C-alpha cells in the first residue's frame, strides 16, 4: 500500500527528470501498468522514451513514470 501511495505522489507532484539515452531506469506502477525494473533508455522524443527491459521487451514510456537508477 505504501508503494502505491509513493507512486501516486511521484506521478502527480514530482518534477520531471532529465533522462538521457543509455540511462538505467525503473518504471513506477501506474493504473494502466505494473512496476518494471532495470530498463535502459534507447531513445527520447518529447515526453516519451523508448525503453528496453529484461528479456528484450521494448516499450514506449512516459518520462514522468520513469525513475533514474543511481548506483
């Protein structure tokens, strides 16, 4: 429940990030999609990014749903 509240807070109140190509990201859980981890940004156009996930899955994601992975 706490992660859902955190995801909703991030979705509505966080500032947009500067996500560049080859940035490692996670996707927060949204109403229309589940959480995904360890993706790599392949392309950024406007407020959308093309992300490659584990097992070769590629999706178009809204930048505000992505969180940069910091090592």
